[in-house]
C-alpha cells in the first residue's frame, strides 16, 4: 500500500480546498434547499388529509408542487455533473503538467496514484451528499415538525448510499476518460456527452426501439402490450440514470411493490399497506447491484489502462 | 575516479522498441559512483527512454539495467528510493507553494514529517528559493521551477540524481546557477549525477565523462578531451584561413605544401583540407606573400565541432 495514504490525503485536500468543490456544493445546496422548502410547504398544506399514509418525512425528499422538481430528481440529474467534475482531469492534467512522471518516480506503487484518486473522490462525494442530506433533514424537521421514524431513517441512509454509488459511477467514468483522452477538455466533453445521452436520450431511444421491435396499436392483445412494455423497460435500464431513478423510487416510496409493469388483476385482493424497508430494498436490489457493477467495471478498465500507460511528459 | 570505483548504473544490451521503431539499441554503459556523467545527444536519440527504463517507469524490450545492484524492472521501488529524478519539463502543482510541493514528495518517500520539516528549508536555501518558499509555484519562472525540481530530486537524500535536460529553456544566468548546483552536489555530497542534454557546451564543464548518444546507439564514451583527441587523430583536418589580399599565387603556393589535400572557398574563407597540422607552413607562405593574416583556425578542436561530427556520422 506504499504511497496510498499521502496520495489520498493530498487529493482530499485538493478537493476540499478547490473552487470546483465550492461551486458544486453551492449548486446542490441551492437546489436541495429550494426543493425541500417547497416540499415542506406542500406537506404542511395537506398534512391532515395525508396522515394515514405515513412516511411524511420521506415526502420532504420526494414531494413536489409541480413547479420545482423534488430533491431526488435534482440528485439524479445533478449527480452526474458532480461525478464528472470530480474526475474528468484526474490523470490527464497531471500528465500534461508534468507532475505525473515526477510523482511516479517516487518509491510508490503505480496503483497508489489511481486508487488514491478514486478513493478521495468517493470520500468527497460521500461527505458532500451526507452533509447536504443532514442539512435538508434538519430544515425539514424544523418546517414540518414531524420526526422521522427508524424506518424512514433507514430508507434515507439507503438512498444516500445509493446516490454515492451513482455519483461514483460517473466519477469513475470520467476518470476513465481522463486516462483515455490526453486533453482535459476532450474528456470533459466526452463525459457530458455520455451523461446527456444516458439521462435524456436513452429512455426515448428505448421507446423508439421497443416500438420498432414490438409494434402496438389499439387492437393489440394485452400480452403483446406487456411484451412491448417489458422490452422498453429492459432497454432503458441499460442507462445508469434509469437504474438510479427506479431504485430511488423503490427505496423512498414504501408503497411500491414492483418496478415492472403490473396487471390490474394481479393487484386484486392486495392490501394497500407499505412494504418494510428490507422488502423495498429487495425490490431495488438488482438495480443497486447493476450500478455497483458499472462503477467497478469503469474503475477496473481505468486501473488496467493506467497501469499499462506509457509515462512520458510529452 | 580511481580504479577502485564501482559502477552504480550498469546497462547491458538494453533495448527498447516501440513497434518497428527502435528507441534504444543494445546499450551497454557503466556509470561509476561519484562521477558526473553527461548523456548527450540530439532530440529523439532515446535519452529519456533510457532514463525511464533505468527508473523502472518503462519496461525494456531486451537487456537489463541495474542501479546500485537492484534490477530496475524487477525492483523499481528499491531503485526509486535511492534515485532522485528531475524529469524533462518538470511540473509542479501550481496551486501549492514550493514548500508544500516538496512536502508532498517527502511524504511519498515516507519521510517522517519532522525530518522533512528539517530538510526542506535547507534544500530551498541551497537552490536559492528560500524567499519563495511560501509562494505558489504557479508564479514561478522557468528557472525557478528547474531549481525547485533539483531540490525535489534531492528531498529523498538520493545516492544518484538523474537530470533530464536541466538547462533547457532557461537564461544563461539560470544555467550557470543550475550547473553550479550540480557541481556542488557532486563534489560536496558525493552524489553521482547523470545529466541528459542536447546542449553540449552548457554541460561540458560539469561532466567528468560524456556519452554521445545518437539514434539509440552510444557512439562514443569518455572524457571530453579524450573524445576530441580520438577525433583529431582519426580524421583529416580542416583549416579556416582569411588573408588580405588572397591572390591566386598564394593559393597555388599553399596547395603545394606537403599534406594539403585540397581547398575550397566559402563565405570569404578559404577552407583547406589537410592530413596533418600544416599551420606553420601556411602561415609562413602567407607572410612571405606579404598578405595580412586576418583569421586562421583549425576546425575540429571546438567541442561543438566534435559534437556535430558525431551526430552526422551516426
């Protein structure tokens, strides 16, 4: 592990003292605070009518008044930006500044550099999301005055952990780009292109592809419609953004029992009571594993590429 | 250097190929402990590649390097622990101060912080950057960066220091300062120094021995005086003559001298090719003809000429 600790310490110091971190944190703070404020306002409005459904505290993060999206949606489209910003110049900027060859000529293992950078970015993401989560929780508590139950706390912690994995995926993708592309601008652009594609276009494309493969009209039998819907969903789940969105819905909405299409006859006789935390986790589990796997794959490719890279200043 | 000097760097049959291109071709070279060795050659001769192989940053295609008995490919960490390296185009973290940059290097070397706190001010003092210690490196001039690079290479207390193009791109005053530093560290601290450069005249006074390196091959090794002697003996000489008036009779007269092979005029100068040193005879003829001798010099004694000669030959 020679050299990992110094690299980790320096990278953390860089992240926390950097202007980039300040800007991202300010951005997510503004988004989060306004979303939570709006959510709390609307919860206060109809709290009496909504009493029986419970889980008021969770609504702080998921409810919206239609004008401003809830905090969860903010994370799902700002998260990638945070991840990309933390990693897009991890390796190539050191290479072009000529610091990489100097660092690697010190008696450290080469992987200490990439492990240190990755770990520092994950810790940064974790602290950023945890602090914003606590901040919003505190604000919400002040505004609605309903303390969270243990169940809700568990769900929020799971949500935070999932978000860290999601942001870490984008970070490791951008670290990979920073190894592949020599120019920081190119790697930043490549990361953004993937982000926009995965978040905005991919779900649309999945719909188009499903329409093409399994065409439907008014007279189509229900089996075919079901098939169409399943195909569309499977395709769109290839995008990490979809995985994250579906998983957060399952974790933060205890009423959700399945993420796939469901027939009305299947719900007959079902009690409309919420699932427990562990059952909700079970629903979201494949998605969570998918995101973790994507993150690890990106990291593994980066690791191998970095270890084999020719180290020259020019 | 006496007969008892031991080799600190041993290269045997060292070869590096990039595809079809051979960057370093069967290099055999020994560098003795305590000497200042200059690796000279034009750009792209394979000097940096050789250094990278020595540090274990690039794997040789064939052959091996040992530094202080450690195989650079198998035990790069042991090698890097005793070798200080100043890369070509050295880079520092611009947003850190000179002191912080050195402290990071010290921590990568596993130096205890008390030790580095003691060592770093000394080093900064030595390279003349004591006043700039707390200044951000971003504001440093090229010469200051180069000196900081030397301090950086010395932080670990190395046995051997490798300087890649240490005088490139800095002003004459800066060059003088850098060369003085190199002499001091070699003489007062007994550190072996390997300098790679394409600027022979800048490093010649500092080097005990030089190796001339062209297209991946070492074409000559030895002290500069020996090299020039070898060259003088093996080759015909060229005399530059400028006299006023330079009449046809005088030219014919000179051509008669035994040992003169031929002559040609270029740029107002008469270039006389001869087998042996016939300067005296020529001077006599010029005097006799009553002409004024304006310029008379034997080519090939200047180091620049040796250098050009070797470069062209290879």
